[in-house]
């Protein structure tokens, strides 16, 4: 089947390569054209040479490549670049993953405006074609572990970090800075155009991807998992009484899902431009001249207008239970204070904590209950694991992460008495 080599982007009107192979064939001339047409370099500048070109693998999107380039005029331009494509034509997962690049591209283009409130990789080119589900994003590449930048963090292994708090404080400030910049009106009407928000949209009111029968099956699998491997659900999370109480609460979340979303969207002062996936592994970190941890943000596929509480839970959902027990109140207060100081509305602490509970309830029920099935599929002897730090599990990204996401969800459900919050809705 014949497929195009270039498609025209919805946002810039520029024709861009559809694949790694097409961009590689075009070389320096192709990069020059893209960068000039989108305004990343001037008409009197060009990419003169590609010094290094190496594909690397990771994530759910398509092929990715690290590119080192030289320019006729350096002009402070980044020479270490990162290019990301949607999955190629014919890939069975193209339909599922490709649309996620559209908001990421829109955000990358937005980030090129002066005074942007958070640090992100400099965007050299980005566009997406909805009709063909094809996208390309080219940005600055972050030099992890060099030039004052800390080594990259991994997801769901915070127990390996001596002190996670400064990283989460930096991410909390970033959430507040972006949201407040939007709510203070500094974006003008750009956010309504690029990321419109309609709280009556049915797609925003039904997120849990299964019915009562599907939920019951997941809960049965969870109970069987807990009985077979209680060491993977420590601190009483494998207790049958707790799991029975949780199952009743999760069924209530499913029944009340629409009401939960309506409550979250009714918190108008908390609705702003946010990203639900600001786990520290999606950022990079350095300390400023005062020794304060600062952060930059990557991977914006989930950016949208939504409740700040959703972004807050998204930031913390891969953390450690004991860390949240110690620092949840501090981080919530930091977020609300930074949001107000930067021009956002002042939100009452009790109202925000209620929204955090509702966000944990609905997002956790929707996405955090797949660990037992994943472990069974990828590590059938999981009952023999010593605990979640066992190297056999530590080295399996998806099961390791899903287990910790589920553990933290269950722990927060119990600690914050989320079942009572749902009953009272």
C-alpha cells in the first residue's frame, strides 16, 4: 500500500516528513527547510551538517532519534536535538498512540512564545495532521548527567532516591506556575483556541474504561493476587477486610463517576492548563545558584485544561506511600500558595484536598488496577518474589510501575478515607 512521504500539518500548514527514513534521507536540507518555515531559524541561516544521528528506543510513541547538528550561524541555537515521530503507517498501535502527539505538539508550539512560565526543551519544529494521524516533534535534547543536570530519574523507584522532596517541590512549583500564568490571563485567548475546555463534554465525564462487570473482574483478580502474593501488598493492603471495603468503594466510584467529574469541574478556580503526568521521571533537574532544586518538563501528551487536583495526583501517583504520608499536606499547601502568588485564584485548602480525594478515586479506579494481570502475564512466578525491589521485578518496567501505581492508590484510598468522600458526594 502506498503512503505519503510528507503530510501538511494542521497547525503550521508546513509539509513535514512522515517517518524517520524520510527525514534521514532529507538530511540537513530537510531540517533547514522545517526550521526556517516555522521560524526557528532565520532565512539567512541553515543547518550545515549532521554530526551525529542515532536512533534510540523507549515510550509508546513512534521512532525517536538523537541528532547533533551544526549551523551556519549558531545564534544560541541548540545543537543537540531530539526528534520524535508517530508510529509508522501499518503499525497496529498507530491508531491508539498517534493522537497523543497532537496536544504535545500544540503545547510545544505554544512554548515558543516569550515569557513562557515553565522550562521546557526548546522547540525547533512541531506539527500534527489529524486526518492522517501523523506527527513530528523536534526539540532540544537534554544532557542528563552533565553540565549541571542531574541523571535521569526512573519511574516508581523513588525508594532509590535519598531525598525525593526537593524534586517534588520543584514539580509542584512548575504545576502552579503554568496554571497561574494561564489563569492570570497572560496567554490571552491562546489556551481556549489550542486547549478548549467544555465540562459538559461526555468524553470528560466518562473516563473509567469498563462497566460494572469489568470492574468486578478486576477486583476478583486483585483479591486473588493479594492472597497469592501478600508480600507485594504490605502494610495491610492485602487484608481481605480492607480489600472488601475497597471493592465496595470502587463500585460506588463507578456508579458516581459522572457526579465526581461534575464536582471536579465545578471547582472553577482550580480549572487551568495542567498536565496530568508530571512524575519526576518526566522532567529534568538542576540546582540554582542558591542550591534550590529546579525542574524542566518533558512529555506533554496529557496537557489540557483540567482541575489542579488531577495534576497534583498525576505528579505523585508513582511515589512512595510513606513519603506522601509525611509530605502531602506540605506539597498541597505549596501548590496553592505558589498558584495564588503567581496570579491564580486563592483556593481553600479543604476544598482542594476534597478534589484530590475525588481525583484519586476516579483516576485510580480507571487506570491503577491492572497490575495483577500484568504480573501474571510477564512474571508468572510472581508469588515467589521477595518484594517489589526483587531484581526480577525491578527490571520489568511495566509490571514494576503498575504494581507501585496500584499500591499507592490503595494506600492513599485508605489513608485519606476516600471511600467516605465518595459516599458523601
